[in-house]
């Protein structure tokens, strides 16, 4: 079995810049990978009758988490089976460590890890792999690419950013958020960017930490409308720990605060856990 990390993704900044004729929204976001991750194991063997099997373990498993075709890792294995040169049975082991509904891309990253494992086990055309990623969900292409990215379109247009400063963040899960419900709740007047993604990109490309005022997500108002517990959770976090600038990642429900050093991130995450009882973790970005 080939075992890979399925890393959390963090939207340092996200702008909704327009509504598309197909009902989706055009986005512009700067995305980084974190050292917080699930583990995904993939085992493949030849079989006259192809099959897919998924087993799920881990501290972040929830009763409602699907273990069949409704799970993105299972769907990715099904897509992978169409790309292998010979019929195969694929077994996937998923150890869940990333909280669900937090906007950290856990399910998408799991699916990307399955595809990445397939590309390591077989000679698969990269374009076919990217097409498979796009078919699975808007966040899967970015998590398949990994590292520092500028993401635009509905998530399928990806540009790699060169190496930059390692960023230290405290991440706190303030509530569960539905991505589909959040996008459905966007008002037309909220579909206008303010250039924050370009400013964050310029900072990282210059080897500087981005200005904290440019971080966050323009989806926050819609996410708070669509997920009633999210707004009060953010307010409570900001009121209890006002010295940090807490902002939403993507559609939530995780918030993060950028800090200068790893010890400061660890201290801040510990305070979130101790004083608010929330899931929180100190993280750093990975290339």
C-alpha cells in the first residue's frame, strides 16, 4: 500500500469576482498547503472484475461520513480505475484527521491523494489526471497541484507560485459550514473583488509575509447567512482573543490568524482550545 499525506489547504485570501452563466462563481484566491493532513493509502492489484473498496478510520470520522460512492476518496478511486492500463481492484484506506465542514479541503485533498498515488503507480497522462480532478470538484485540482497557488475561474485555473516565506498560523474550527449553501447565499453585490489576492501574491513573490488586512474571505457574509452558528462562533473567537486578527478560510467554518513565529501559533491555538473549547491547531505552510 502506498500511503500519502492529504494536506489541508488554506485560502489566505479569496475574492468572488463574478457570477458565471453556468451558475458557478468566478473566484480569485491565493491557496497554500499546511502541515495538517489526513493519510490516504492506496493499494492496486490486477483483477478480471474491477472493484473499489474504502475503509475509513481516524479521530475526525463522523457518523454521517459516507464510506461508499458518496465519499470523494471513493469517487477518486472510481475515476482512477478508468485511467489504469489494465482492469484493477483498488483499495483505499483513509485516516481522517482534518475536521469535516471546516473549509480546509479535507475531502478534496483525500481525492487528490488517491489520484496522486495512481500517478505514482501507473504511467497516467497528466492531462487525463487533471481532467479527473476537475470532474470530482472545484477544490480537487488545487489540492492535486499542492504548494502555493493562485486559483481562479471556478477553481480549475491554477498558477504555481514560487518558493516563499514559511507562514505560521493558528487555525480554529468555529463551526460547520456547507460550501454549496454558502455559494447559494451570495448576493450579487458581493461579487466584486478588491485586489487583495494580487496584493497577497505580490507579497509572497517578494519573499514577504502578506499584510494581515489583505487576508480573509469575501465569502464570510454569505457563509454566516447560510450557516447560522458560524457568525456567532467567529464573533466569540474574535472577542475572546482580540489581539489576533481572525479571518475565515474559504467558505469556513475554520478561521485562522497569521502570526510571526511557530511558538506564537502554538500559544494561540492552545488558548483557543483551553478558553473556548474549540478544535485548534498551530500550523505552518509547506511547499
